[in-house]
């Protein structure tokens, strides 16, 4: 069980304001976080995270909160504003598709993939550009990982360069926690984690990081990371070329760690 945390300044961001409104309504109803979670069909940990502005609430959660407290769409009306400012406008379409994907194939050369980052590691990486809204960016990145908690999480394949594992972005203890998190992720039967050794021959990943998303219906989507912003491609030729490149990268990577028996 996650302990209740101190509330952030509600004027600091829309995410913090949403959290403060949830705490206000919950307190007025005389409910604990655990009782609130039961009414809203979520976990006490998620209620705690949202109130502390450490996670971006989902649209479903906003709707369930309105039903639970009879707030006449209050949280539902706040949700689009929170989403609009939690993610960069160019990235939001990708986040929405990532949430619907049934398969994710990702390659990263410089950093550990965002979907596998611990909060400490994510904060260190995102702080590098000195953003004005670091807390919101960290919360948004960690919120994306909720897709692994679905009843049917996506099949995910992550390949990263060994350099991403050895860069000392955080202290030794936090690095240990990040590496342990990677090992735990790789123990899921639906998640594969591979590493390209630093002495590997040249491979297509040298051109930069990218992700392929697949769905139950519809064509695959390619997302390519960029300096200031990423871009998505839907054309079959580009997506197929990326899929071929991904296969070549996997061929240069070390074998994934065997699943525990």
C-alpha cells in the first residue's frame, strides 16, 4: 500500500490542480484513498500518485471519478486540459497509439527506453534539457508504463545499445535499481529485452532510435525520435524498411535472458 503523500502546489501545473481537486472531493466525501480507489475501480497507489501529481490520470479514471463522486463531469472536463499540457502536442498522437498497440518494437542507442525507465532515471534524463515543467514530464513518462498493467498488455521487444546501460546518468544505487527493473521487465513472458554489445559490427540502429507499433486492426506505425521532436510514418515502404532494419538489429544483439523456470 502506498502512503498518502503531501499535496503539491495546485497552481504549479494542471496536473497538480487535478490532483488537488481529487484530494478535495475525496476528503469532503470522508473517504480514504483506498475507499476512493474501490469506488473508482483503480488502486490506492494510483489515487496516491494522481493526488501527488506523479501520474497523468487516464480518461477512464476521470470518468470513473465523476461517477464515484457524482461530480457531473468535473474530472472529465479537466482531463483534456491535463493531457494537453502533460505531453508535447507533437507527441500526444503517438502516446494515444502506443496505448492501443498490441505489439511494440523499440530500439534505443543512447538511453534506456522510456517504457522501461525508473522514475529516478527518467527524471535525470528529462532534466538534461532544463525544462520548466520537469515534474509533469516525469509523471507523463511514468504514466505511459500503465499499458503493461492491462489485462492483456502488449507484446514488447526492446533492443538497446550497451552504451545505454553504462552511462552514469544517476548514482550507483539508482543505476542498480534501474538495471534490476530491466531484468524484471525481461522476465515477463510478453516482454523481450536485448542488448547490442559495444563491439557489435555496424547495424541499421546507428541511424538513430525508432519504434514500431502494431495493432489488432490497421497498418503498423513507425515513430522516429528526433532532436527537438519525433515524427511518425504510415507509408508502407517506410514501415517495412524499419521492420527489416529492426530484424537486422536484433540479429546483432545478444540473446535475451532466459525466462525463470
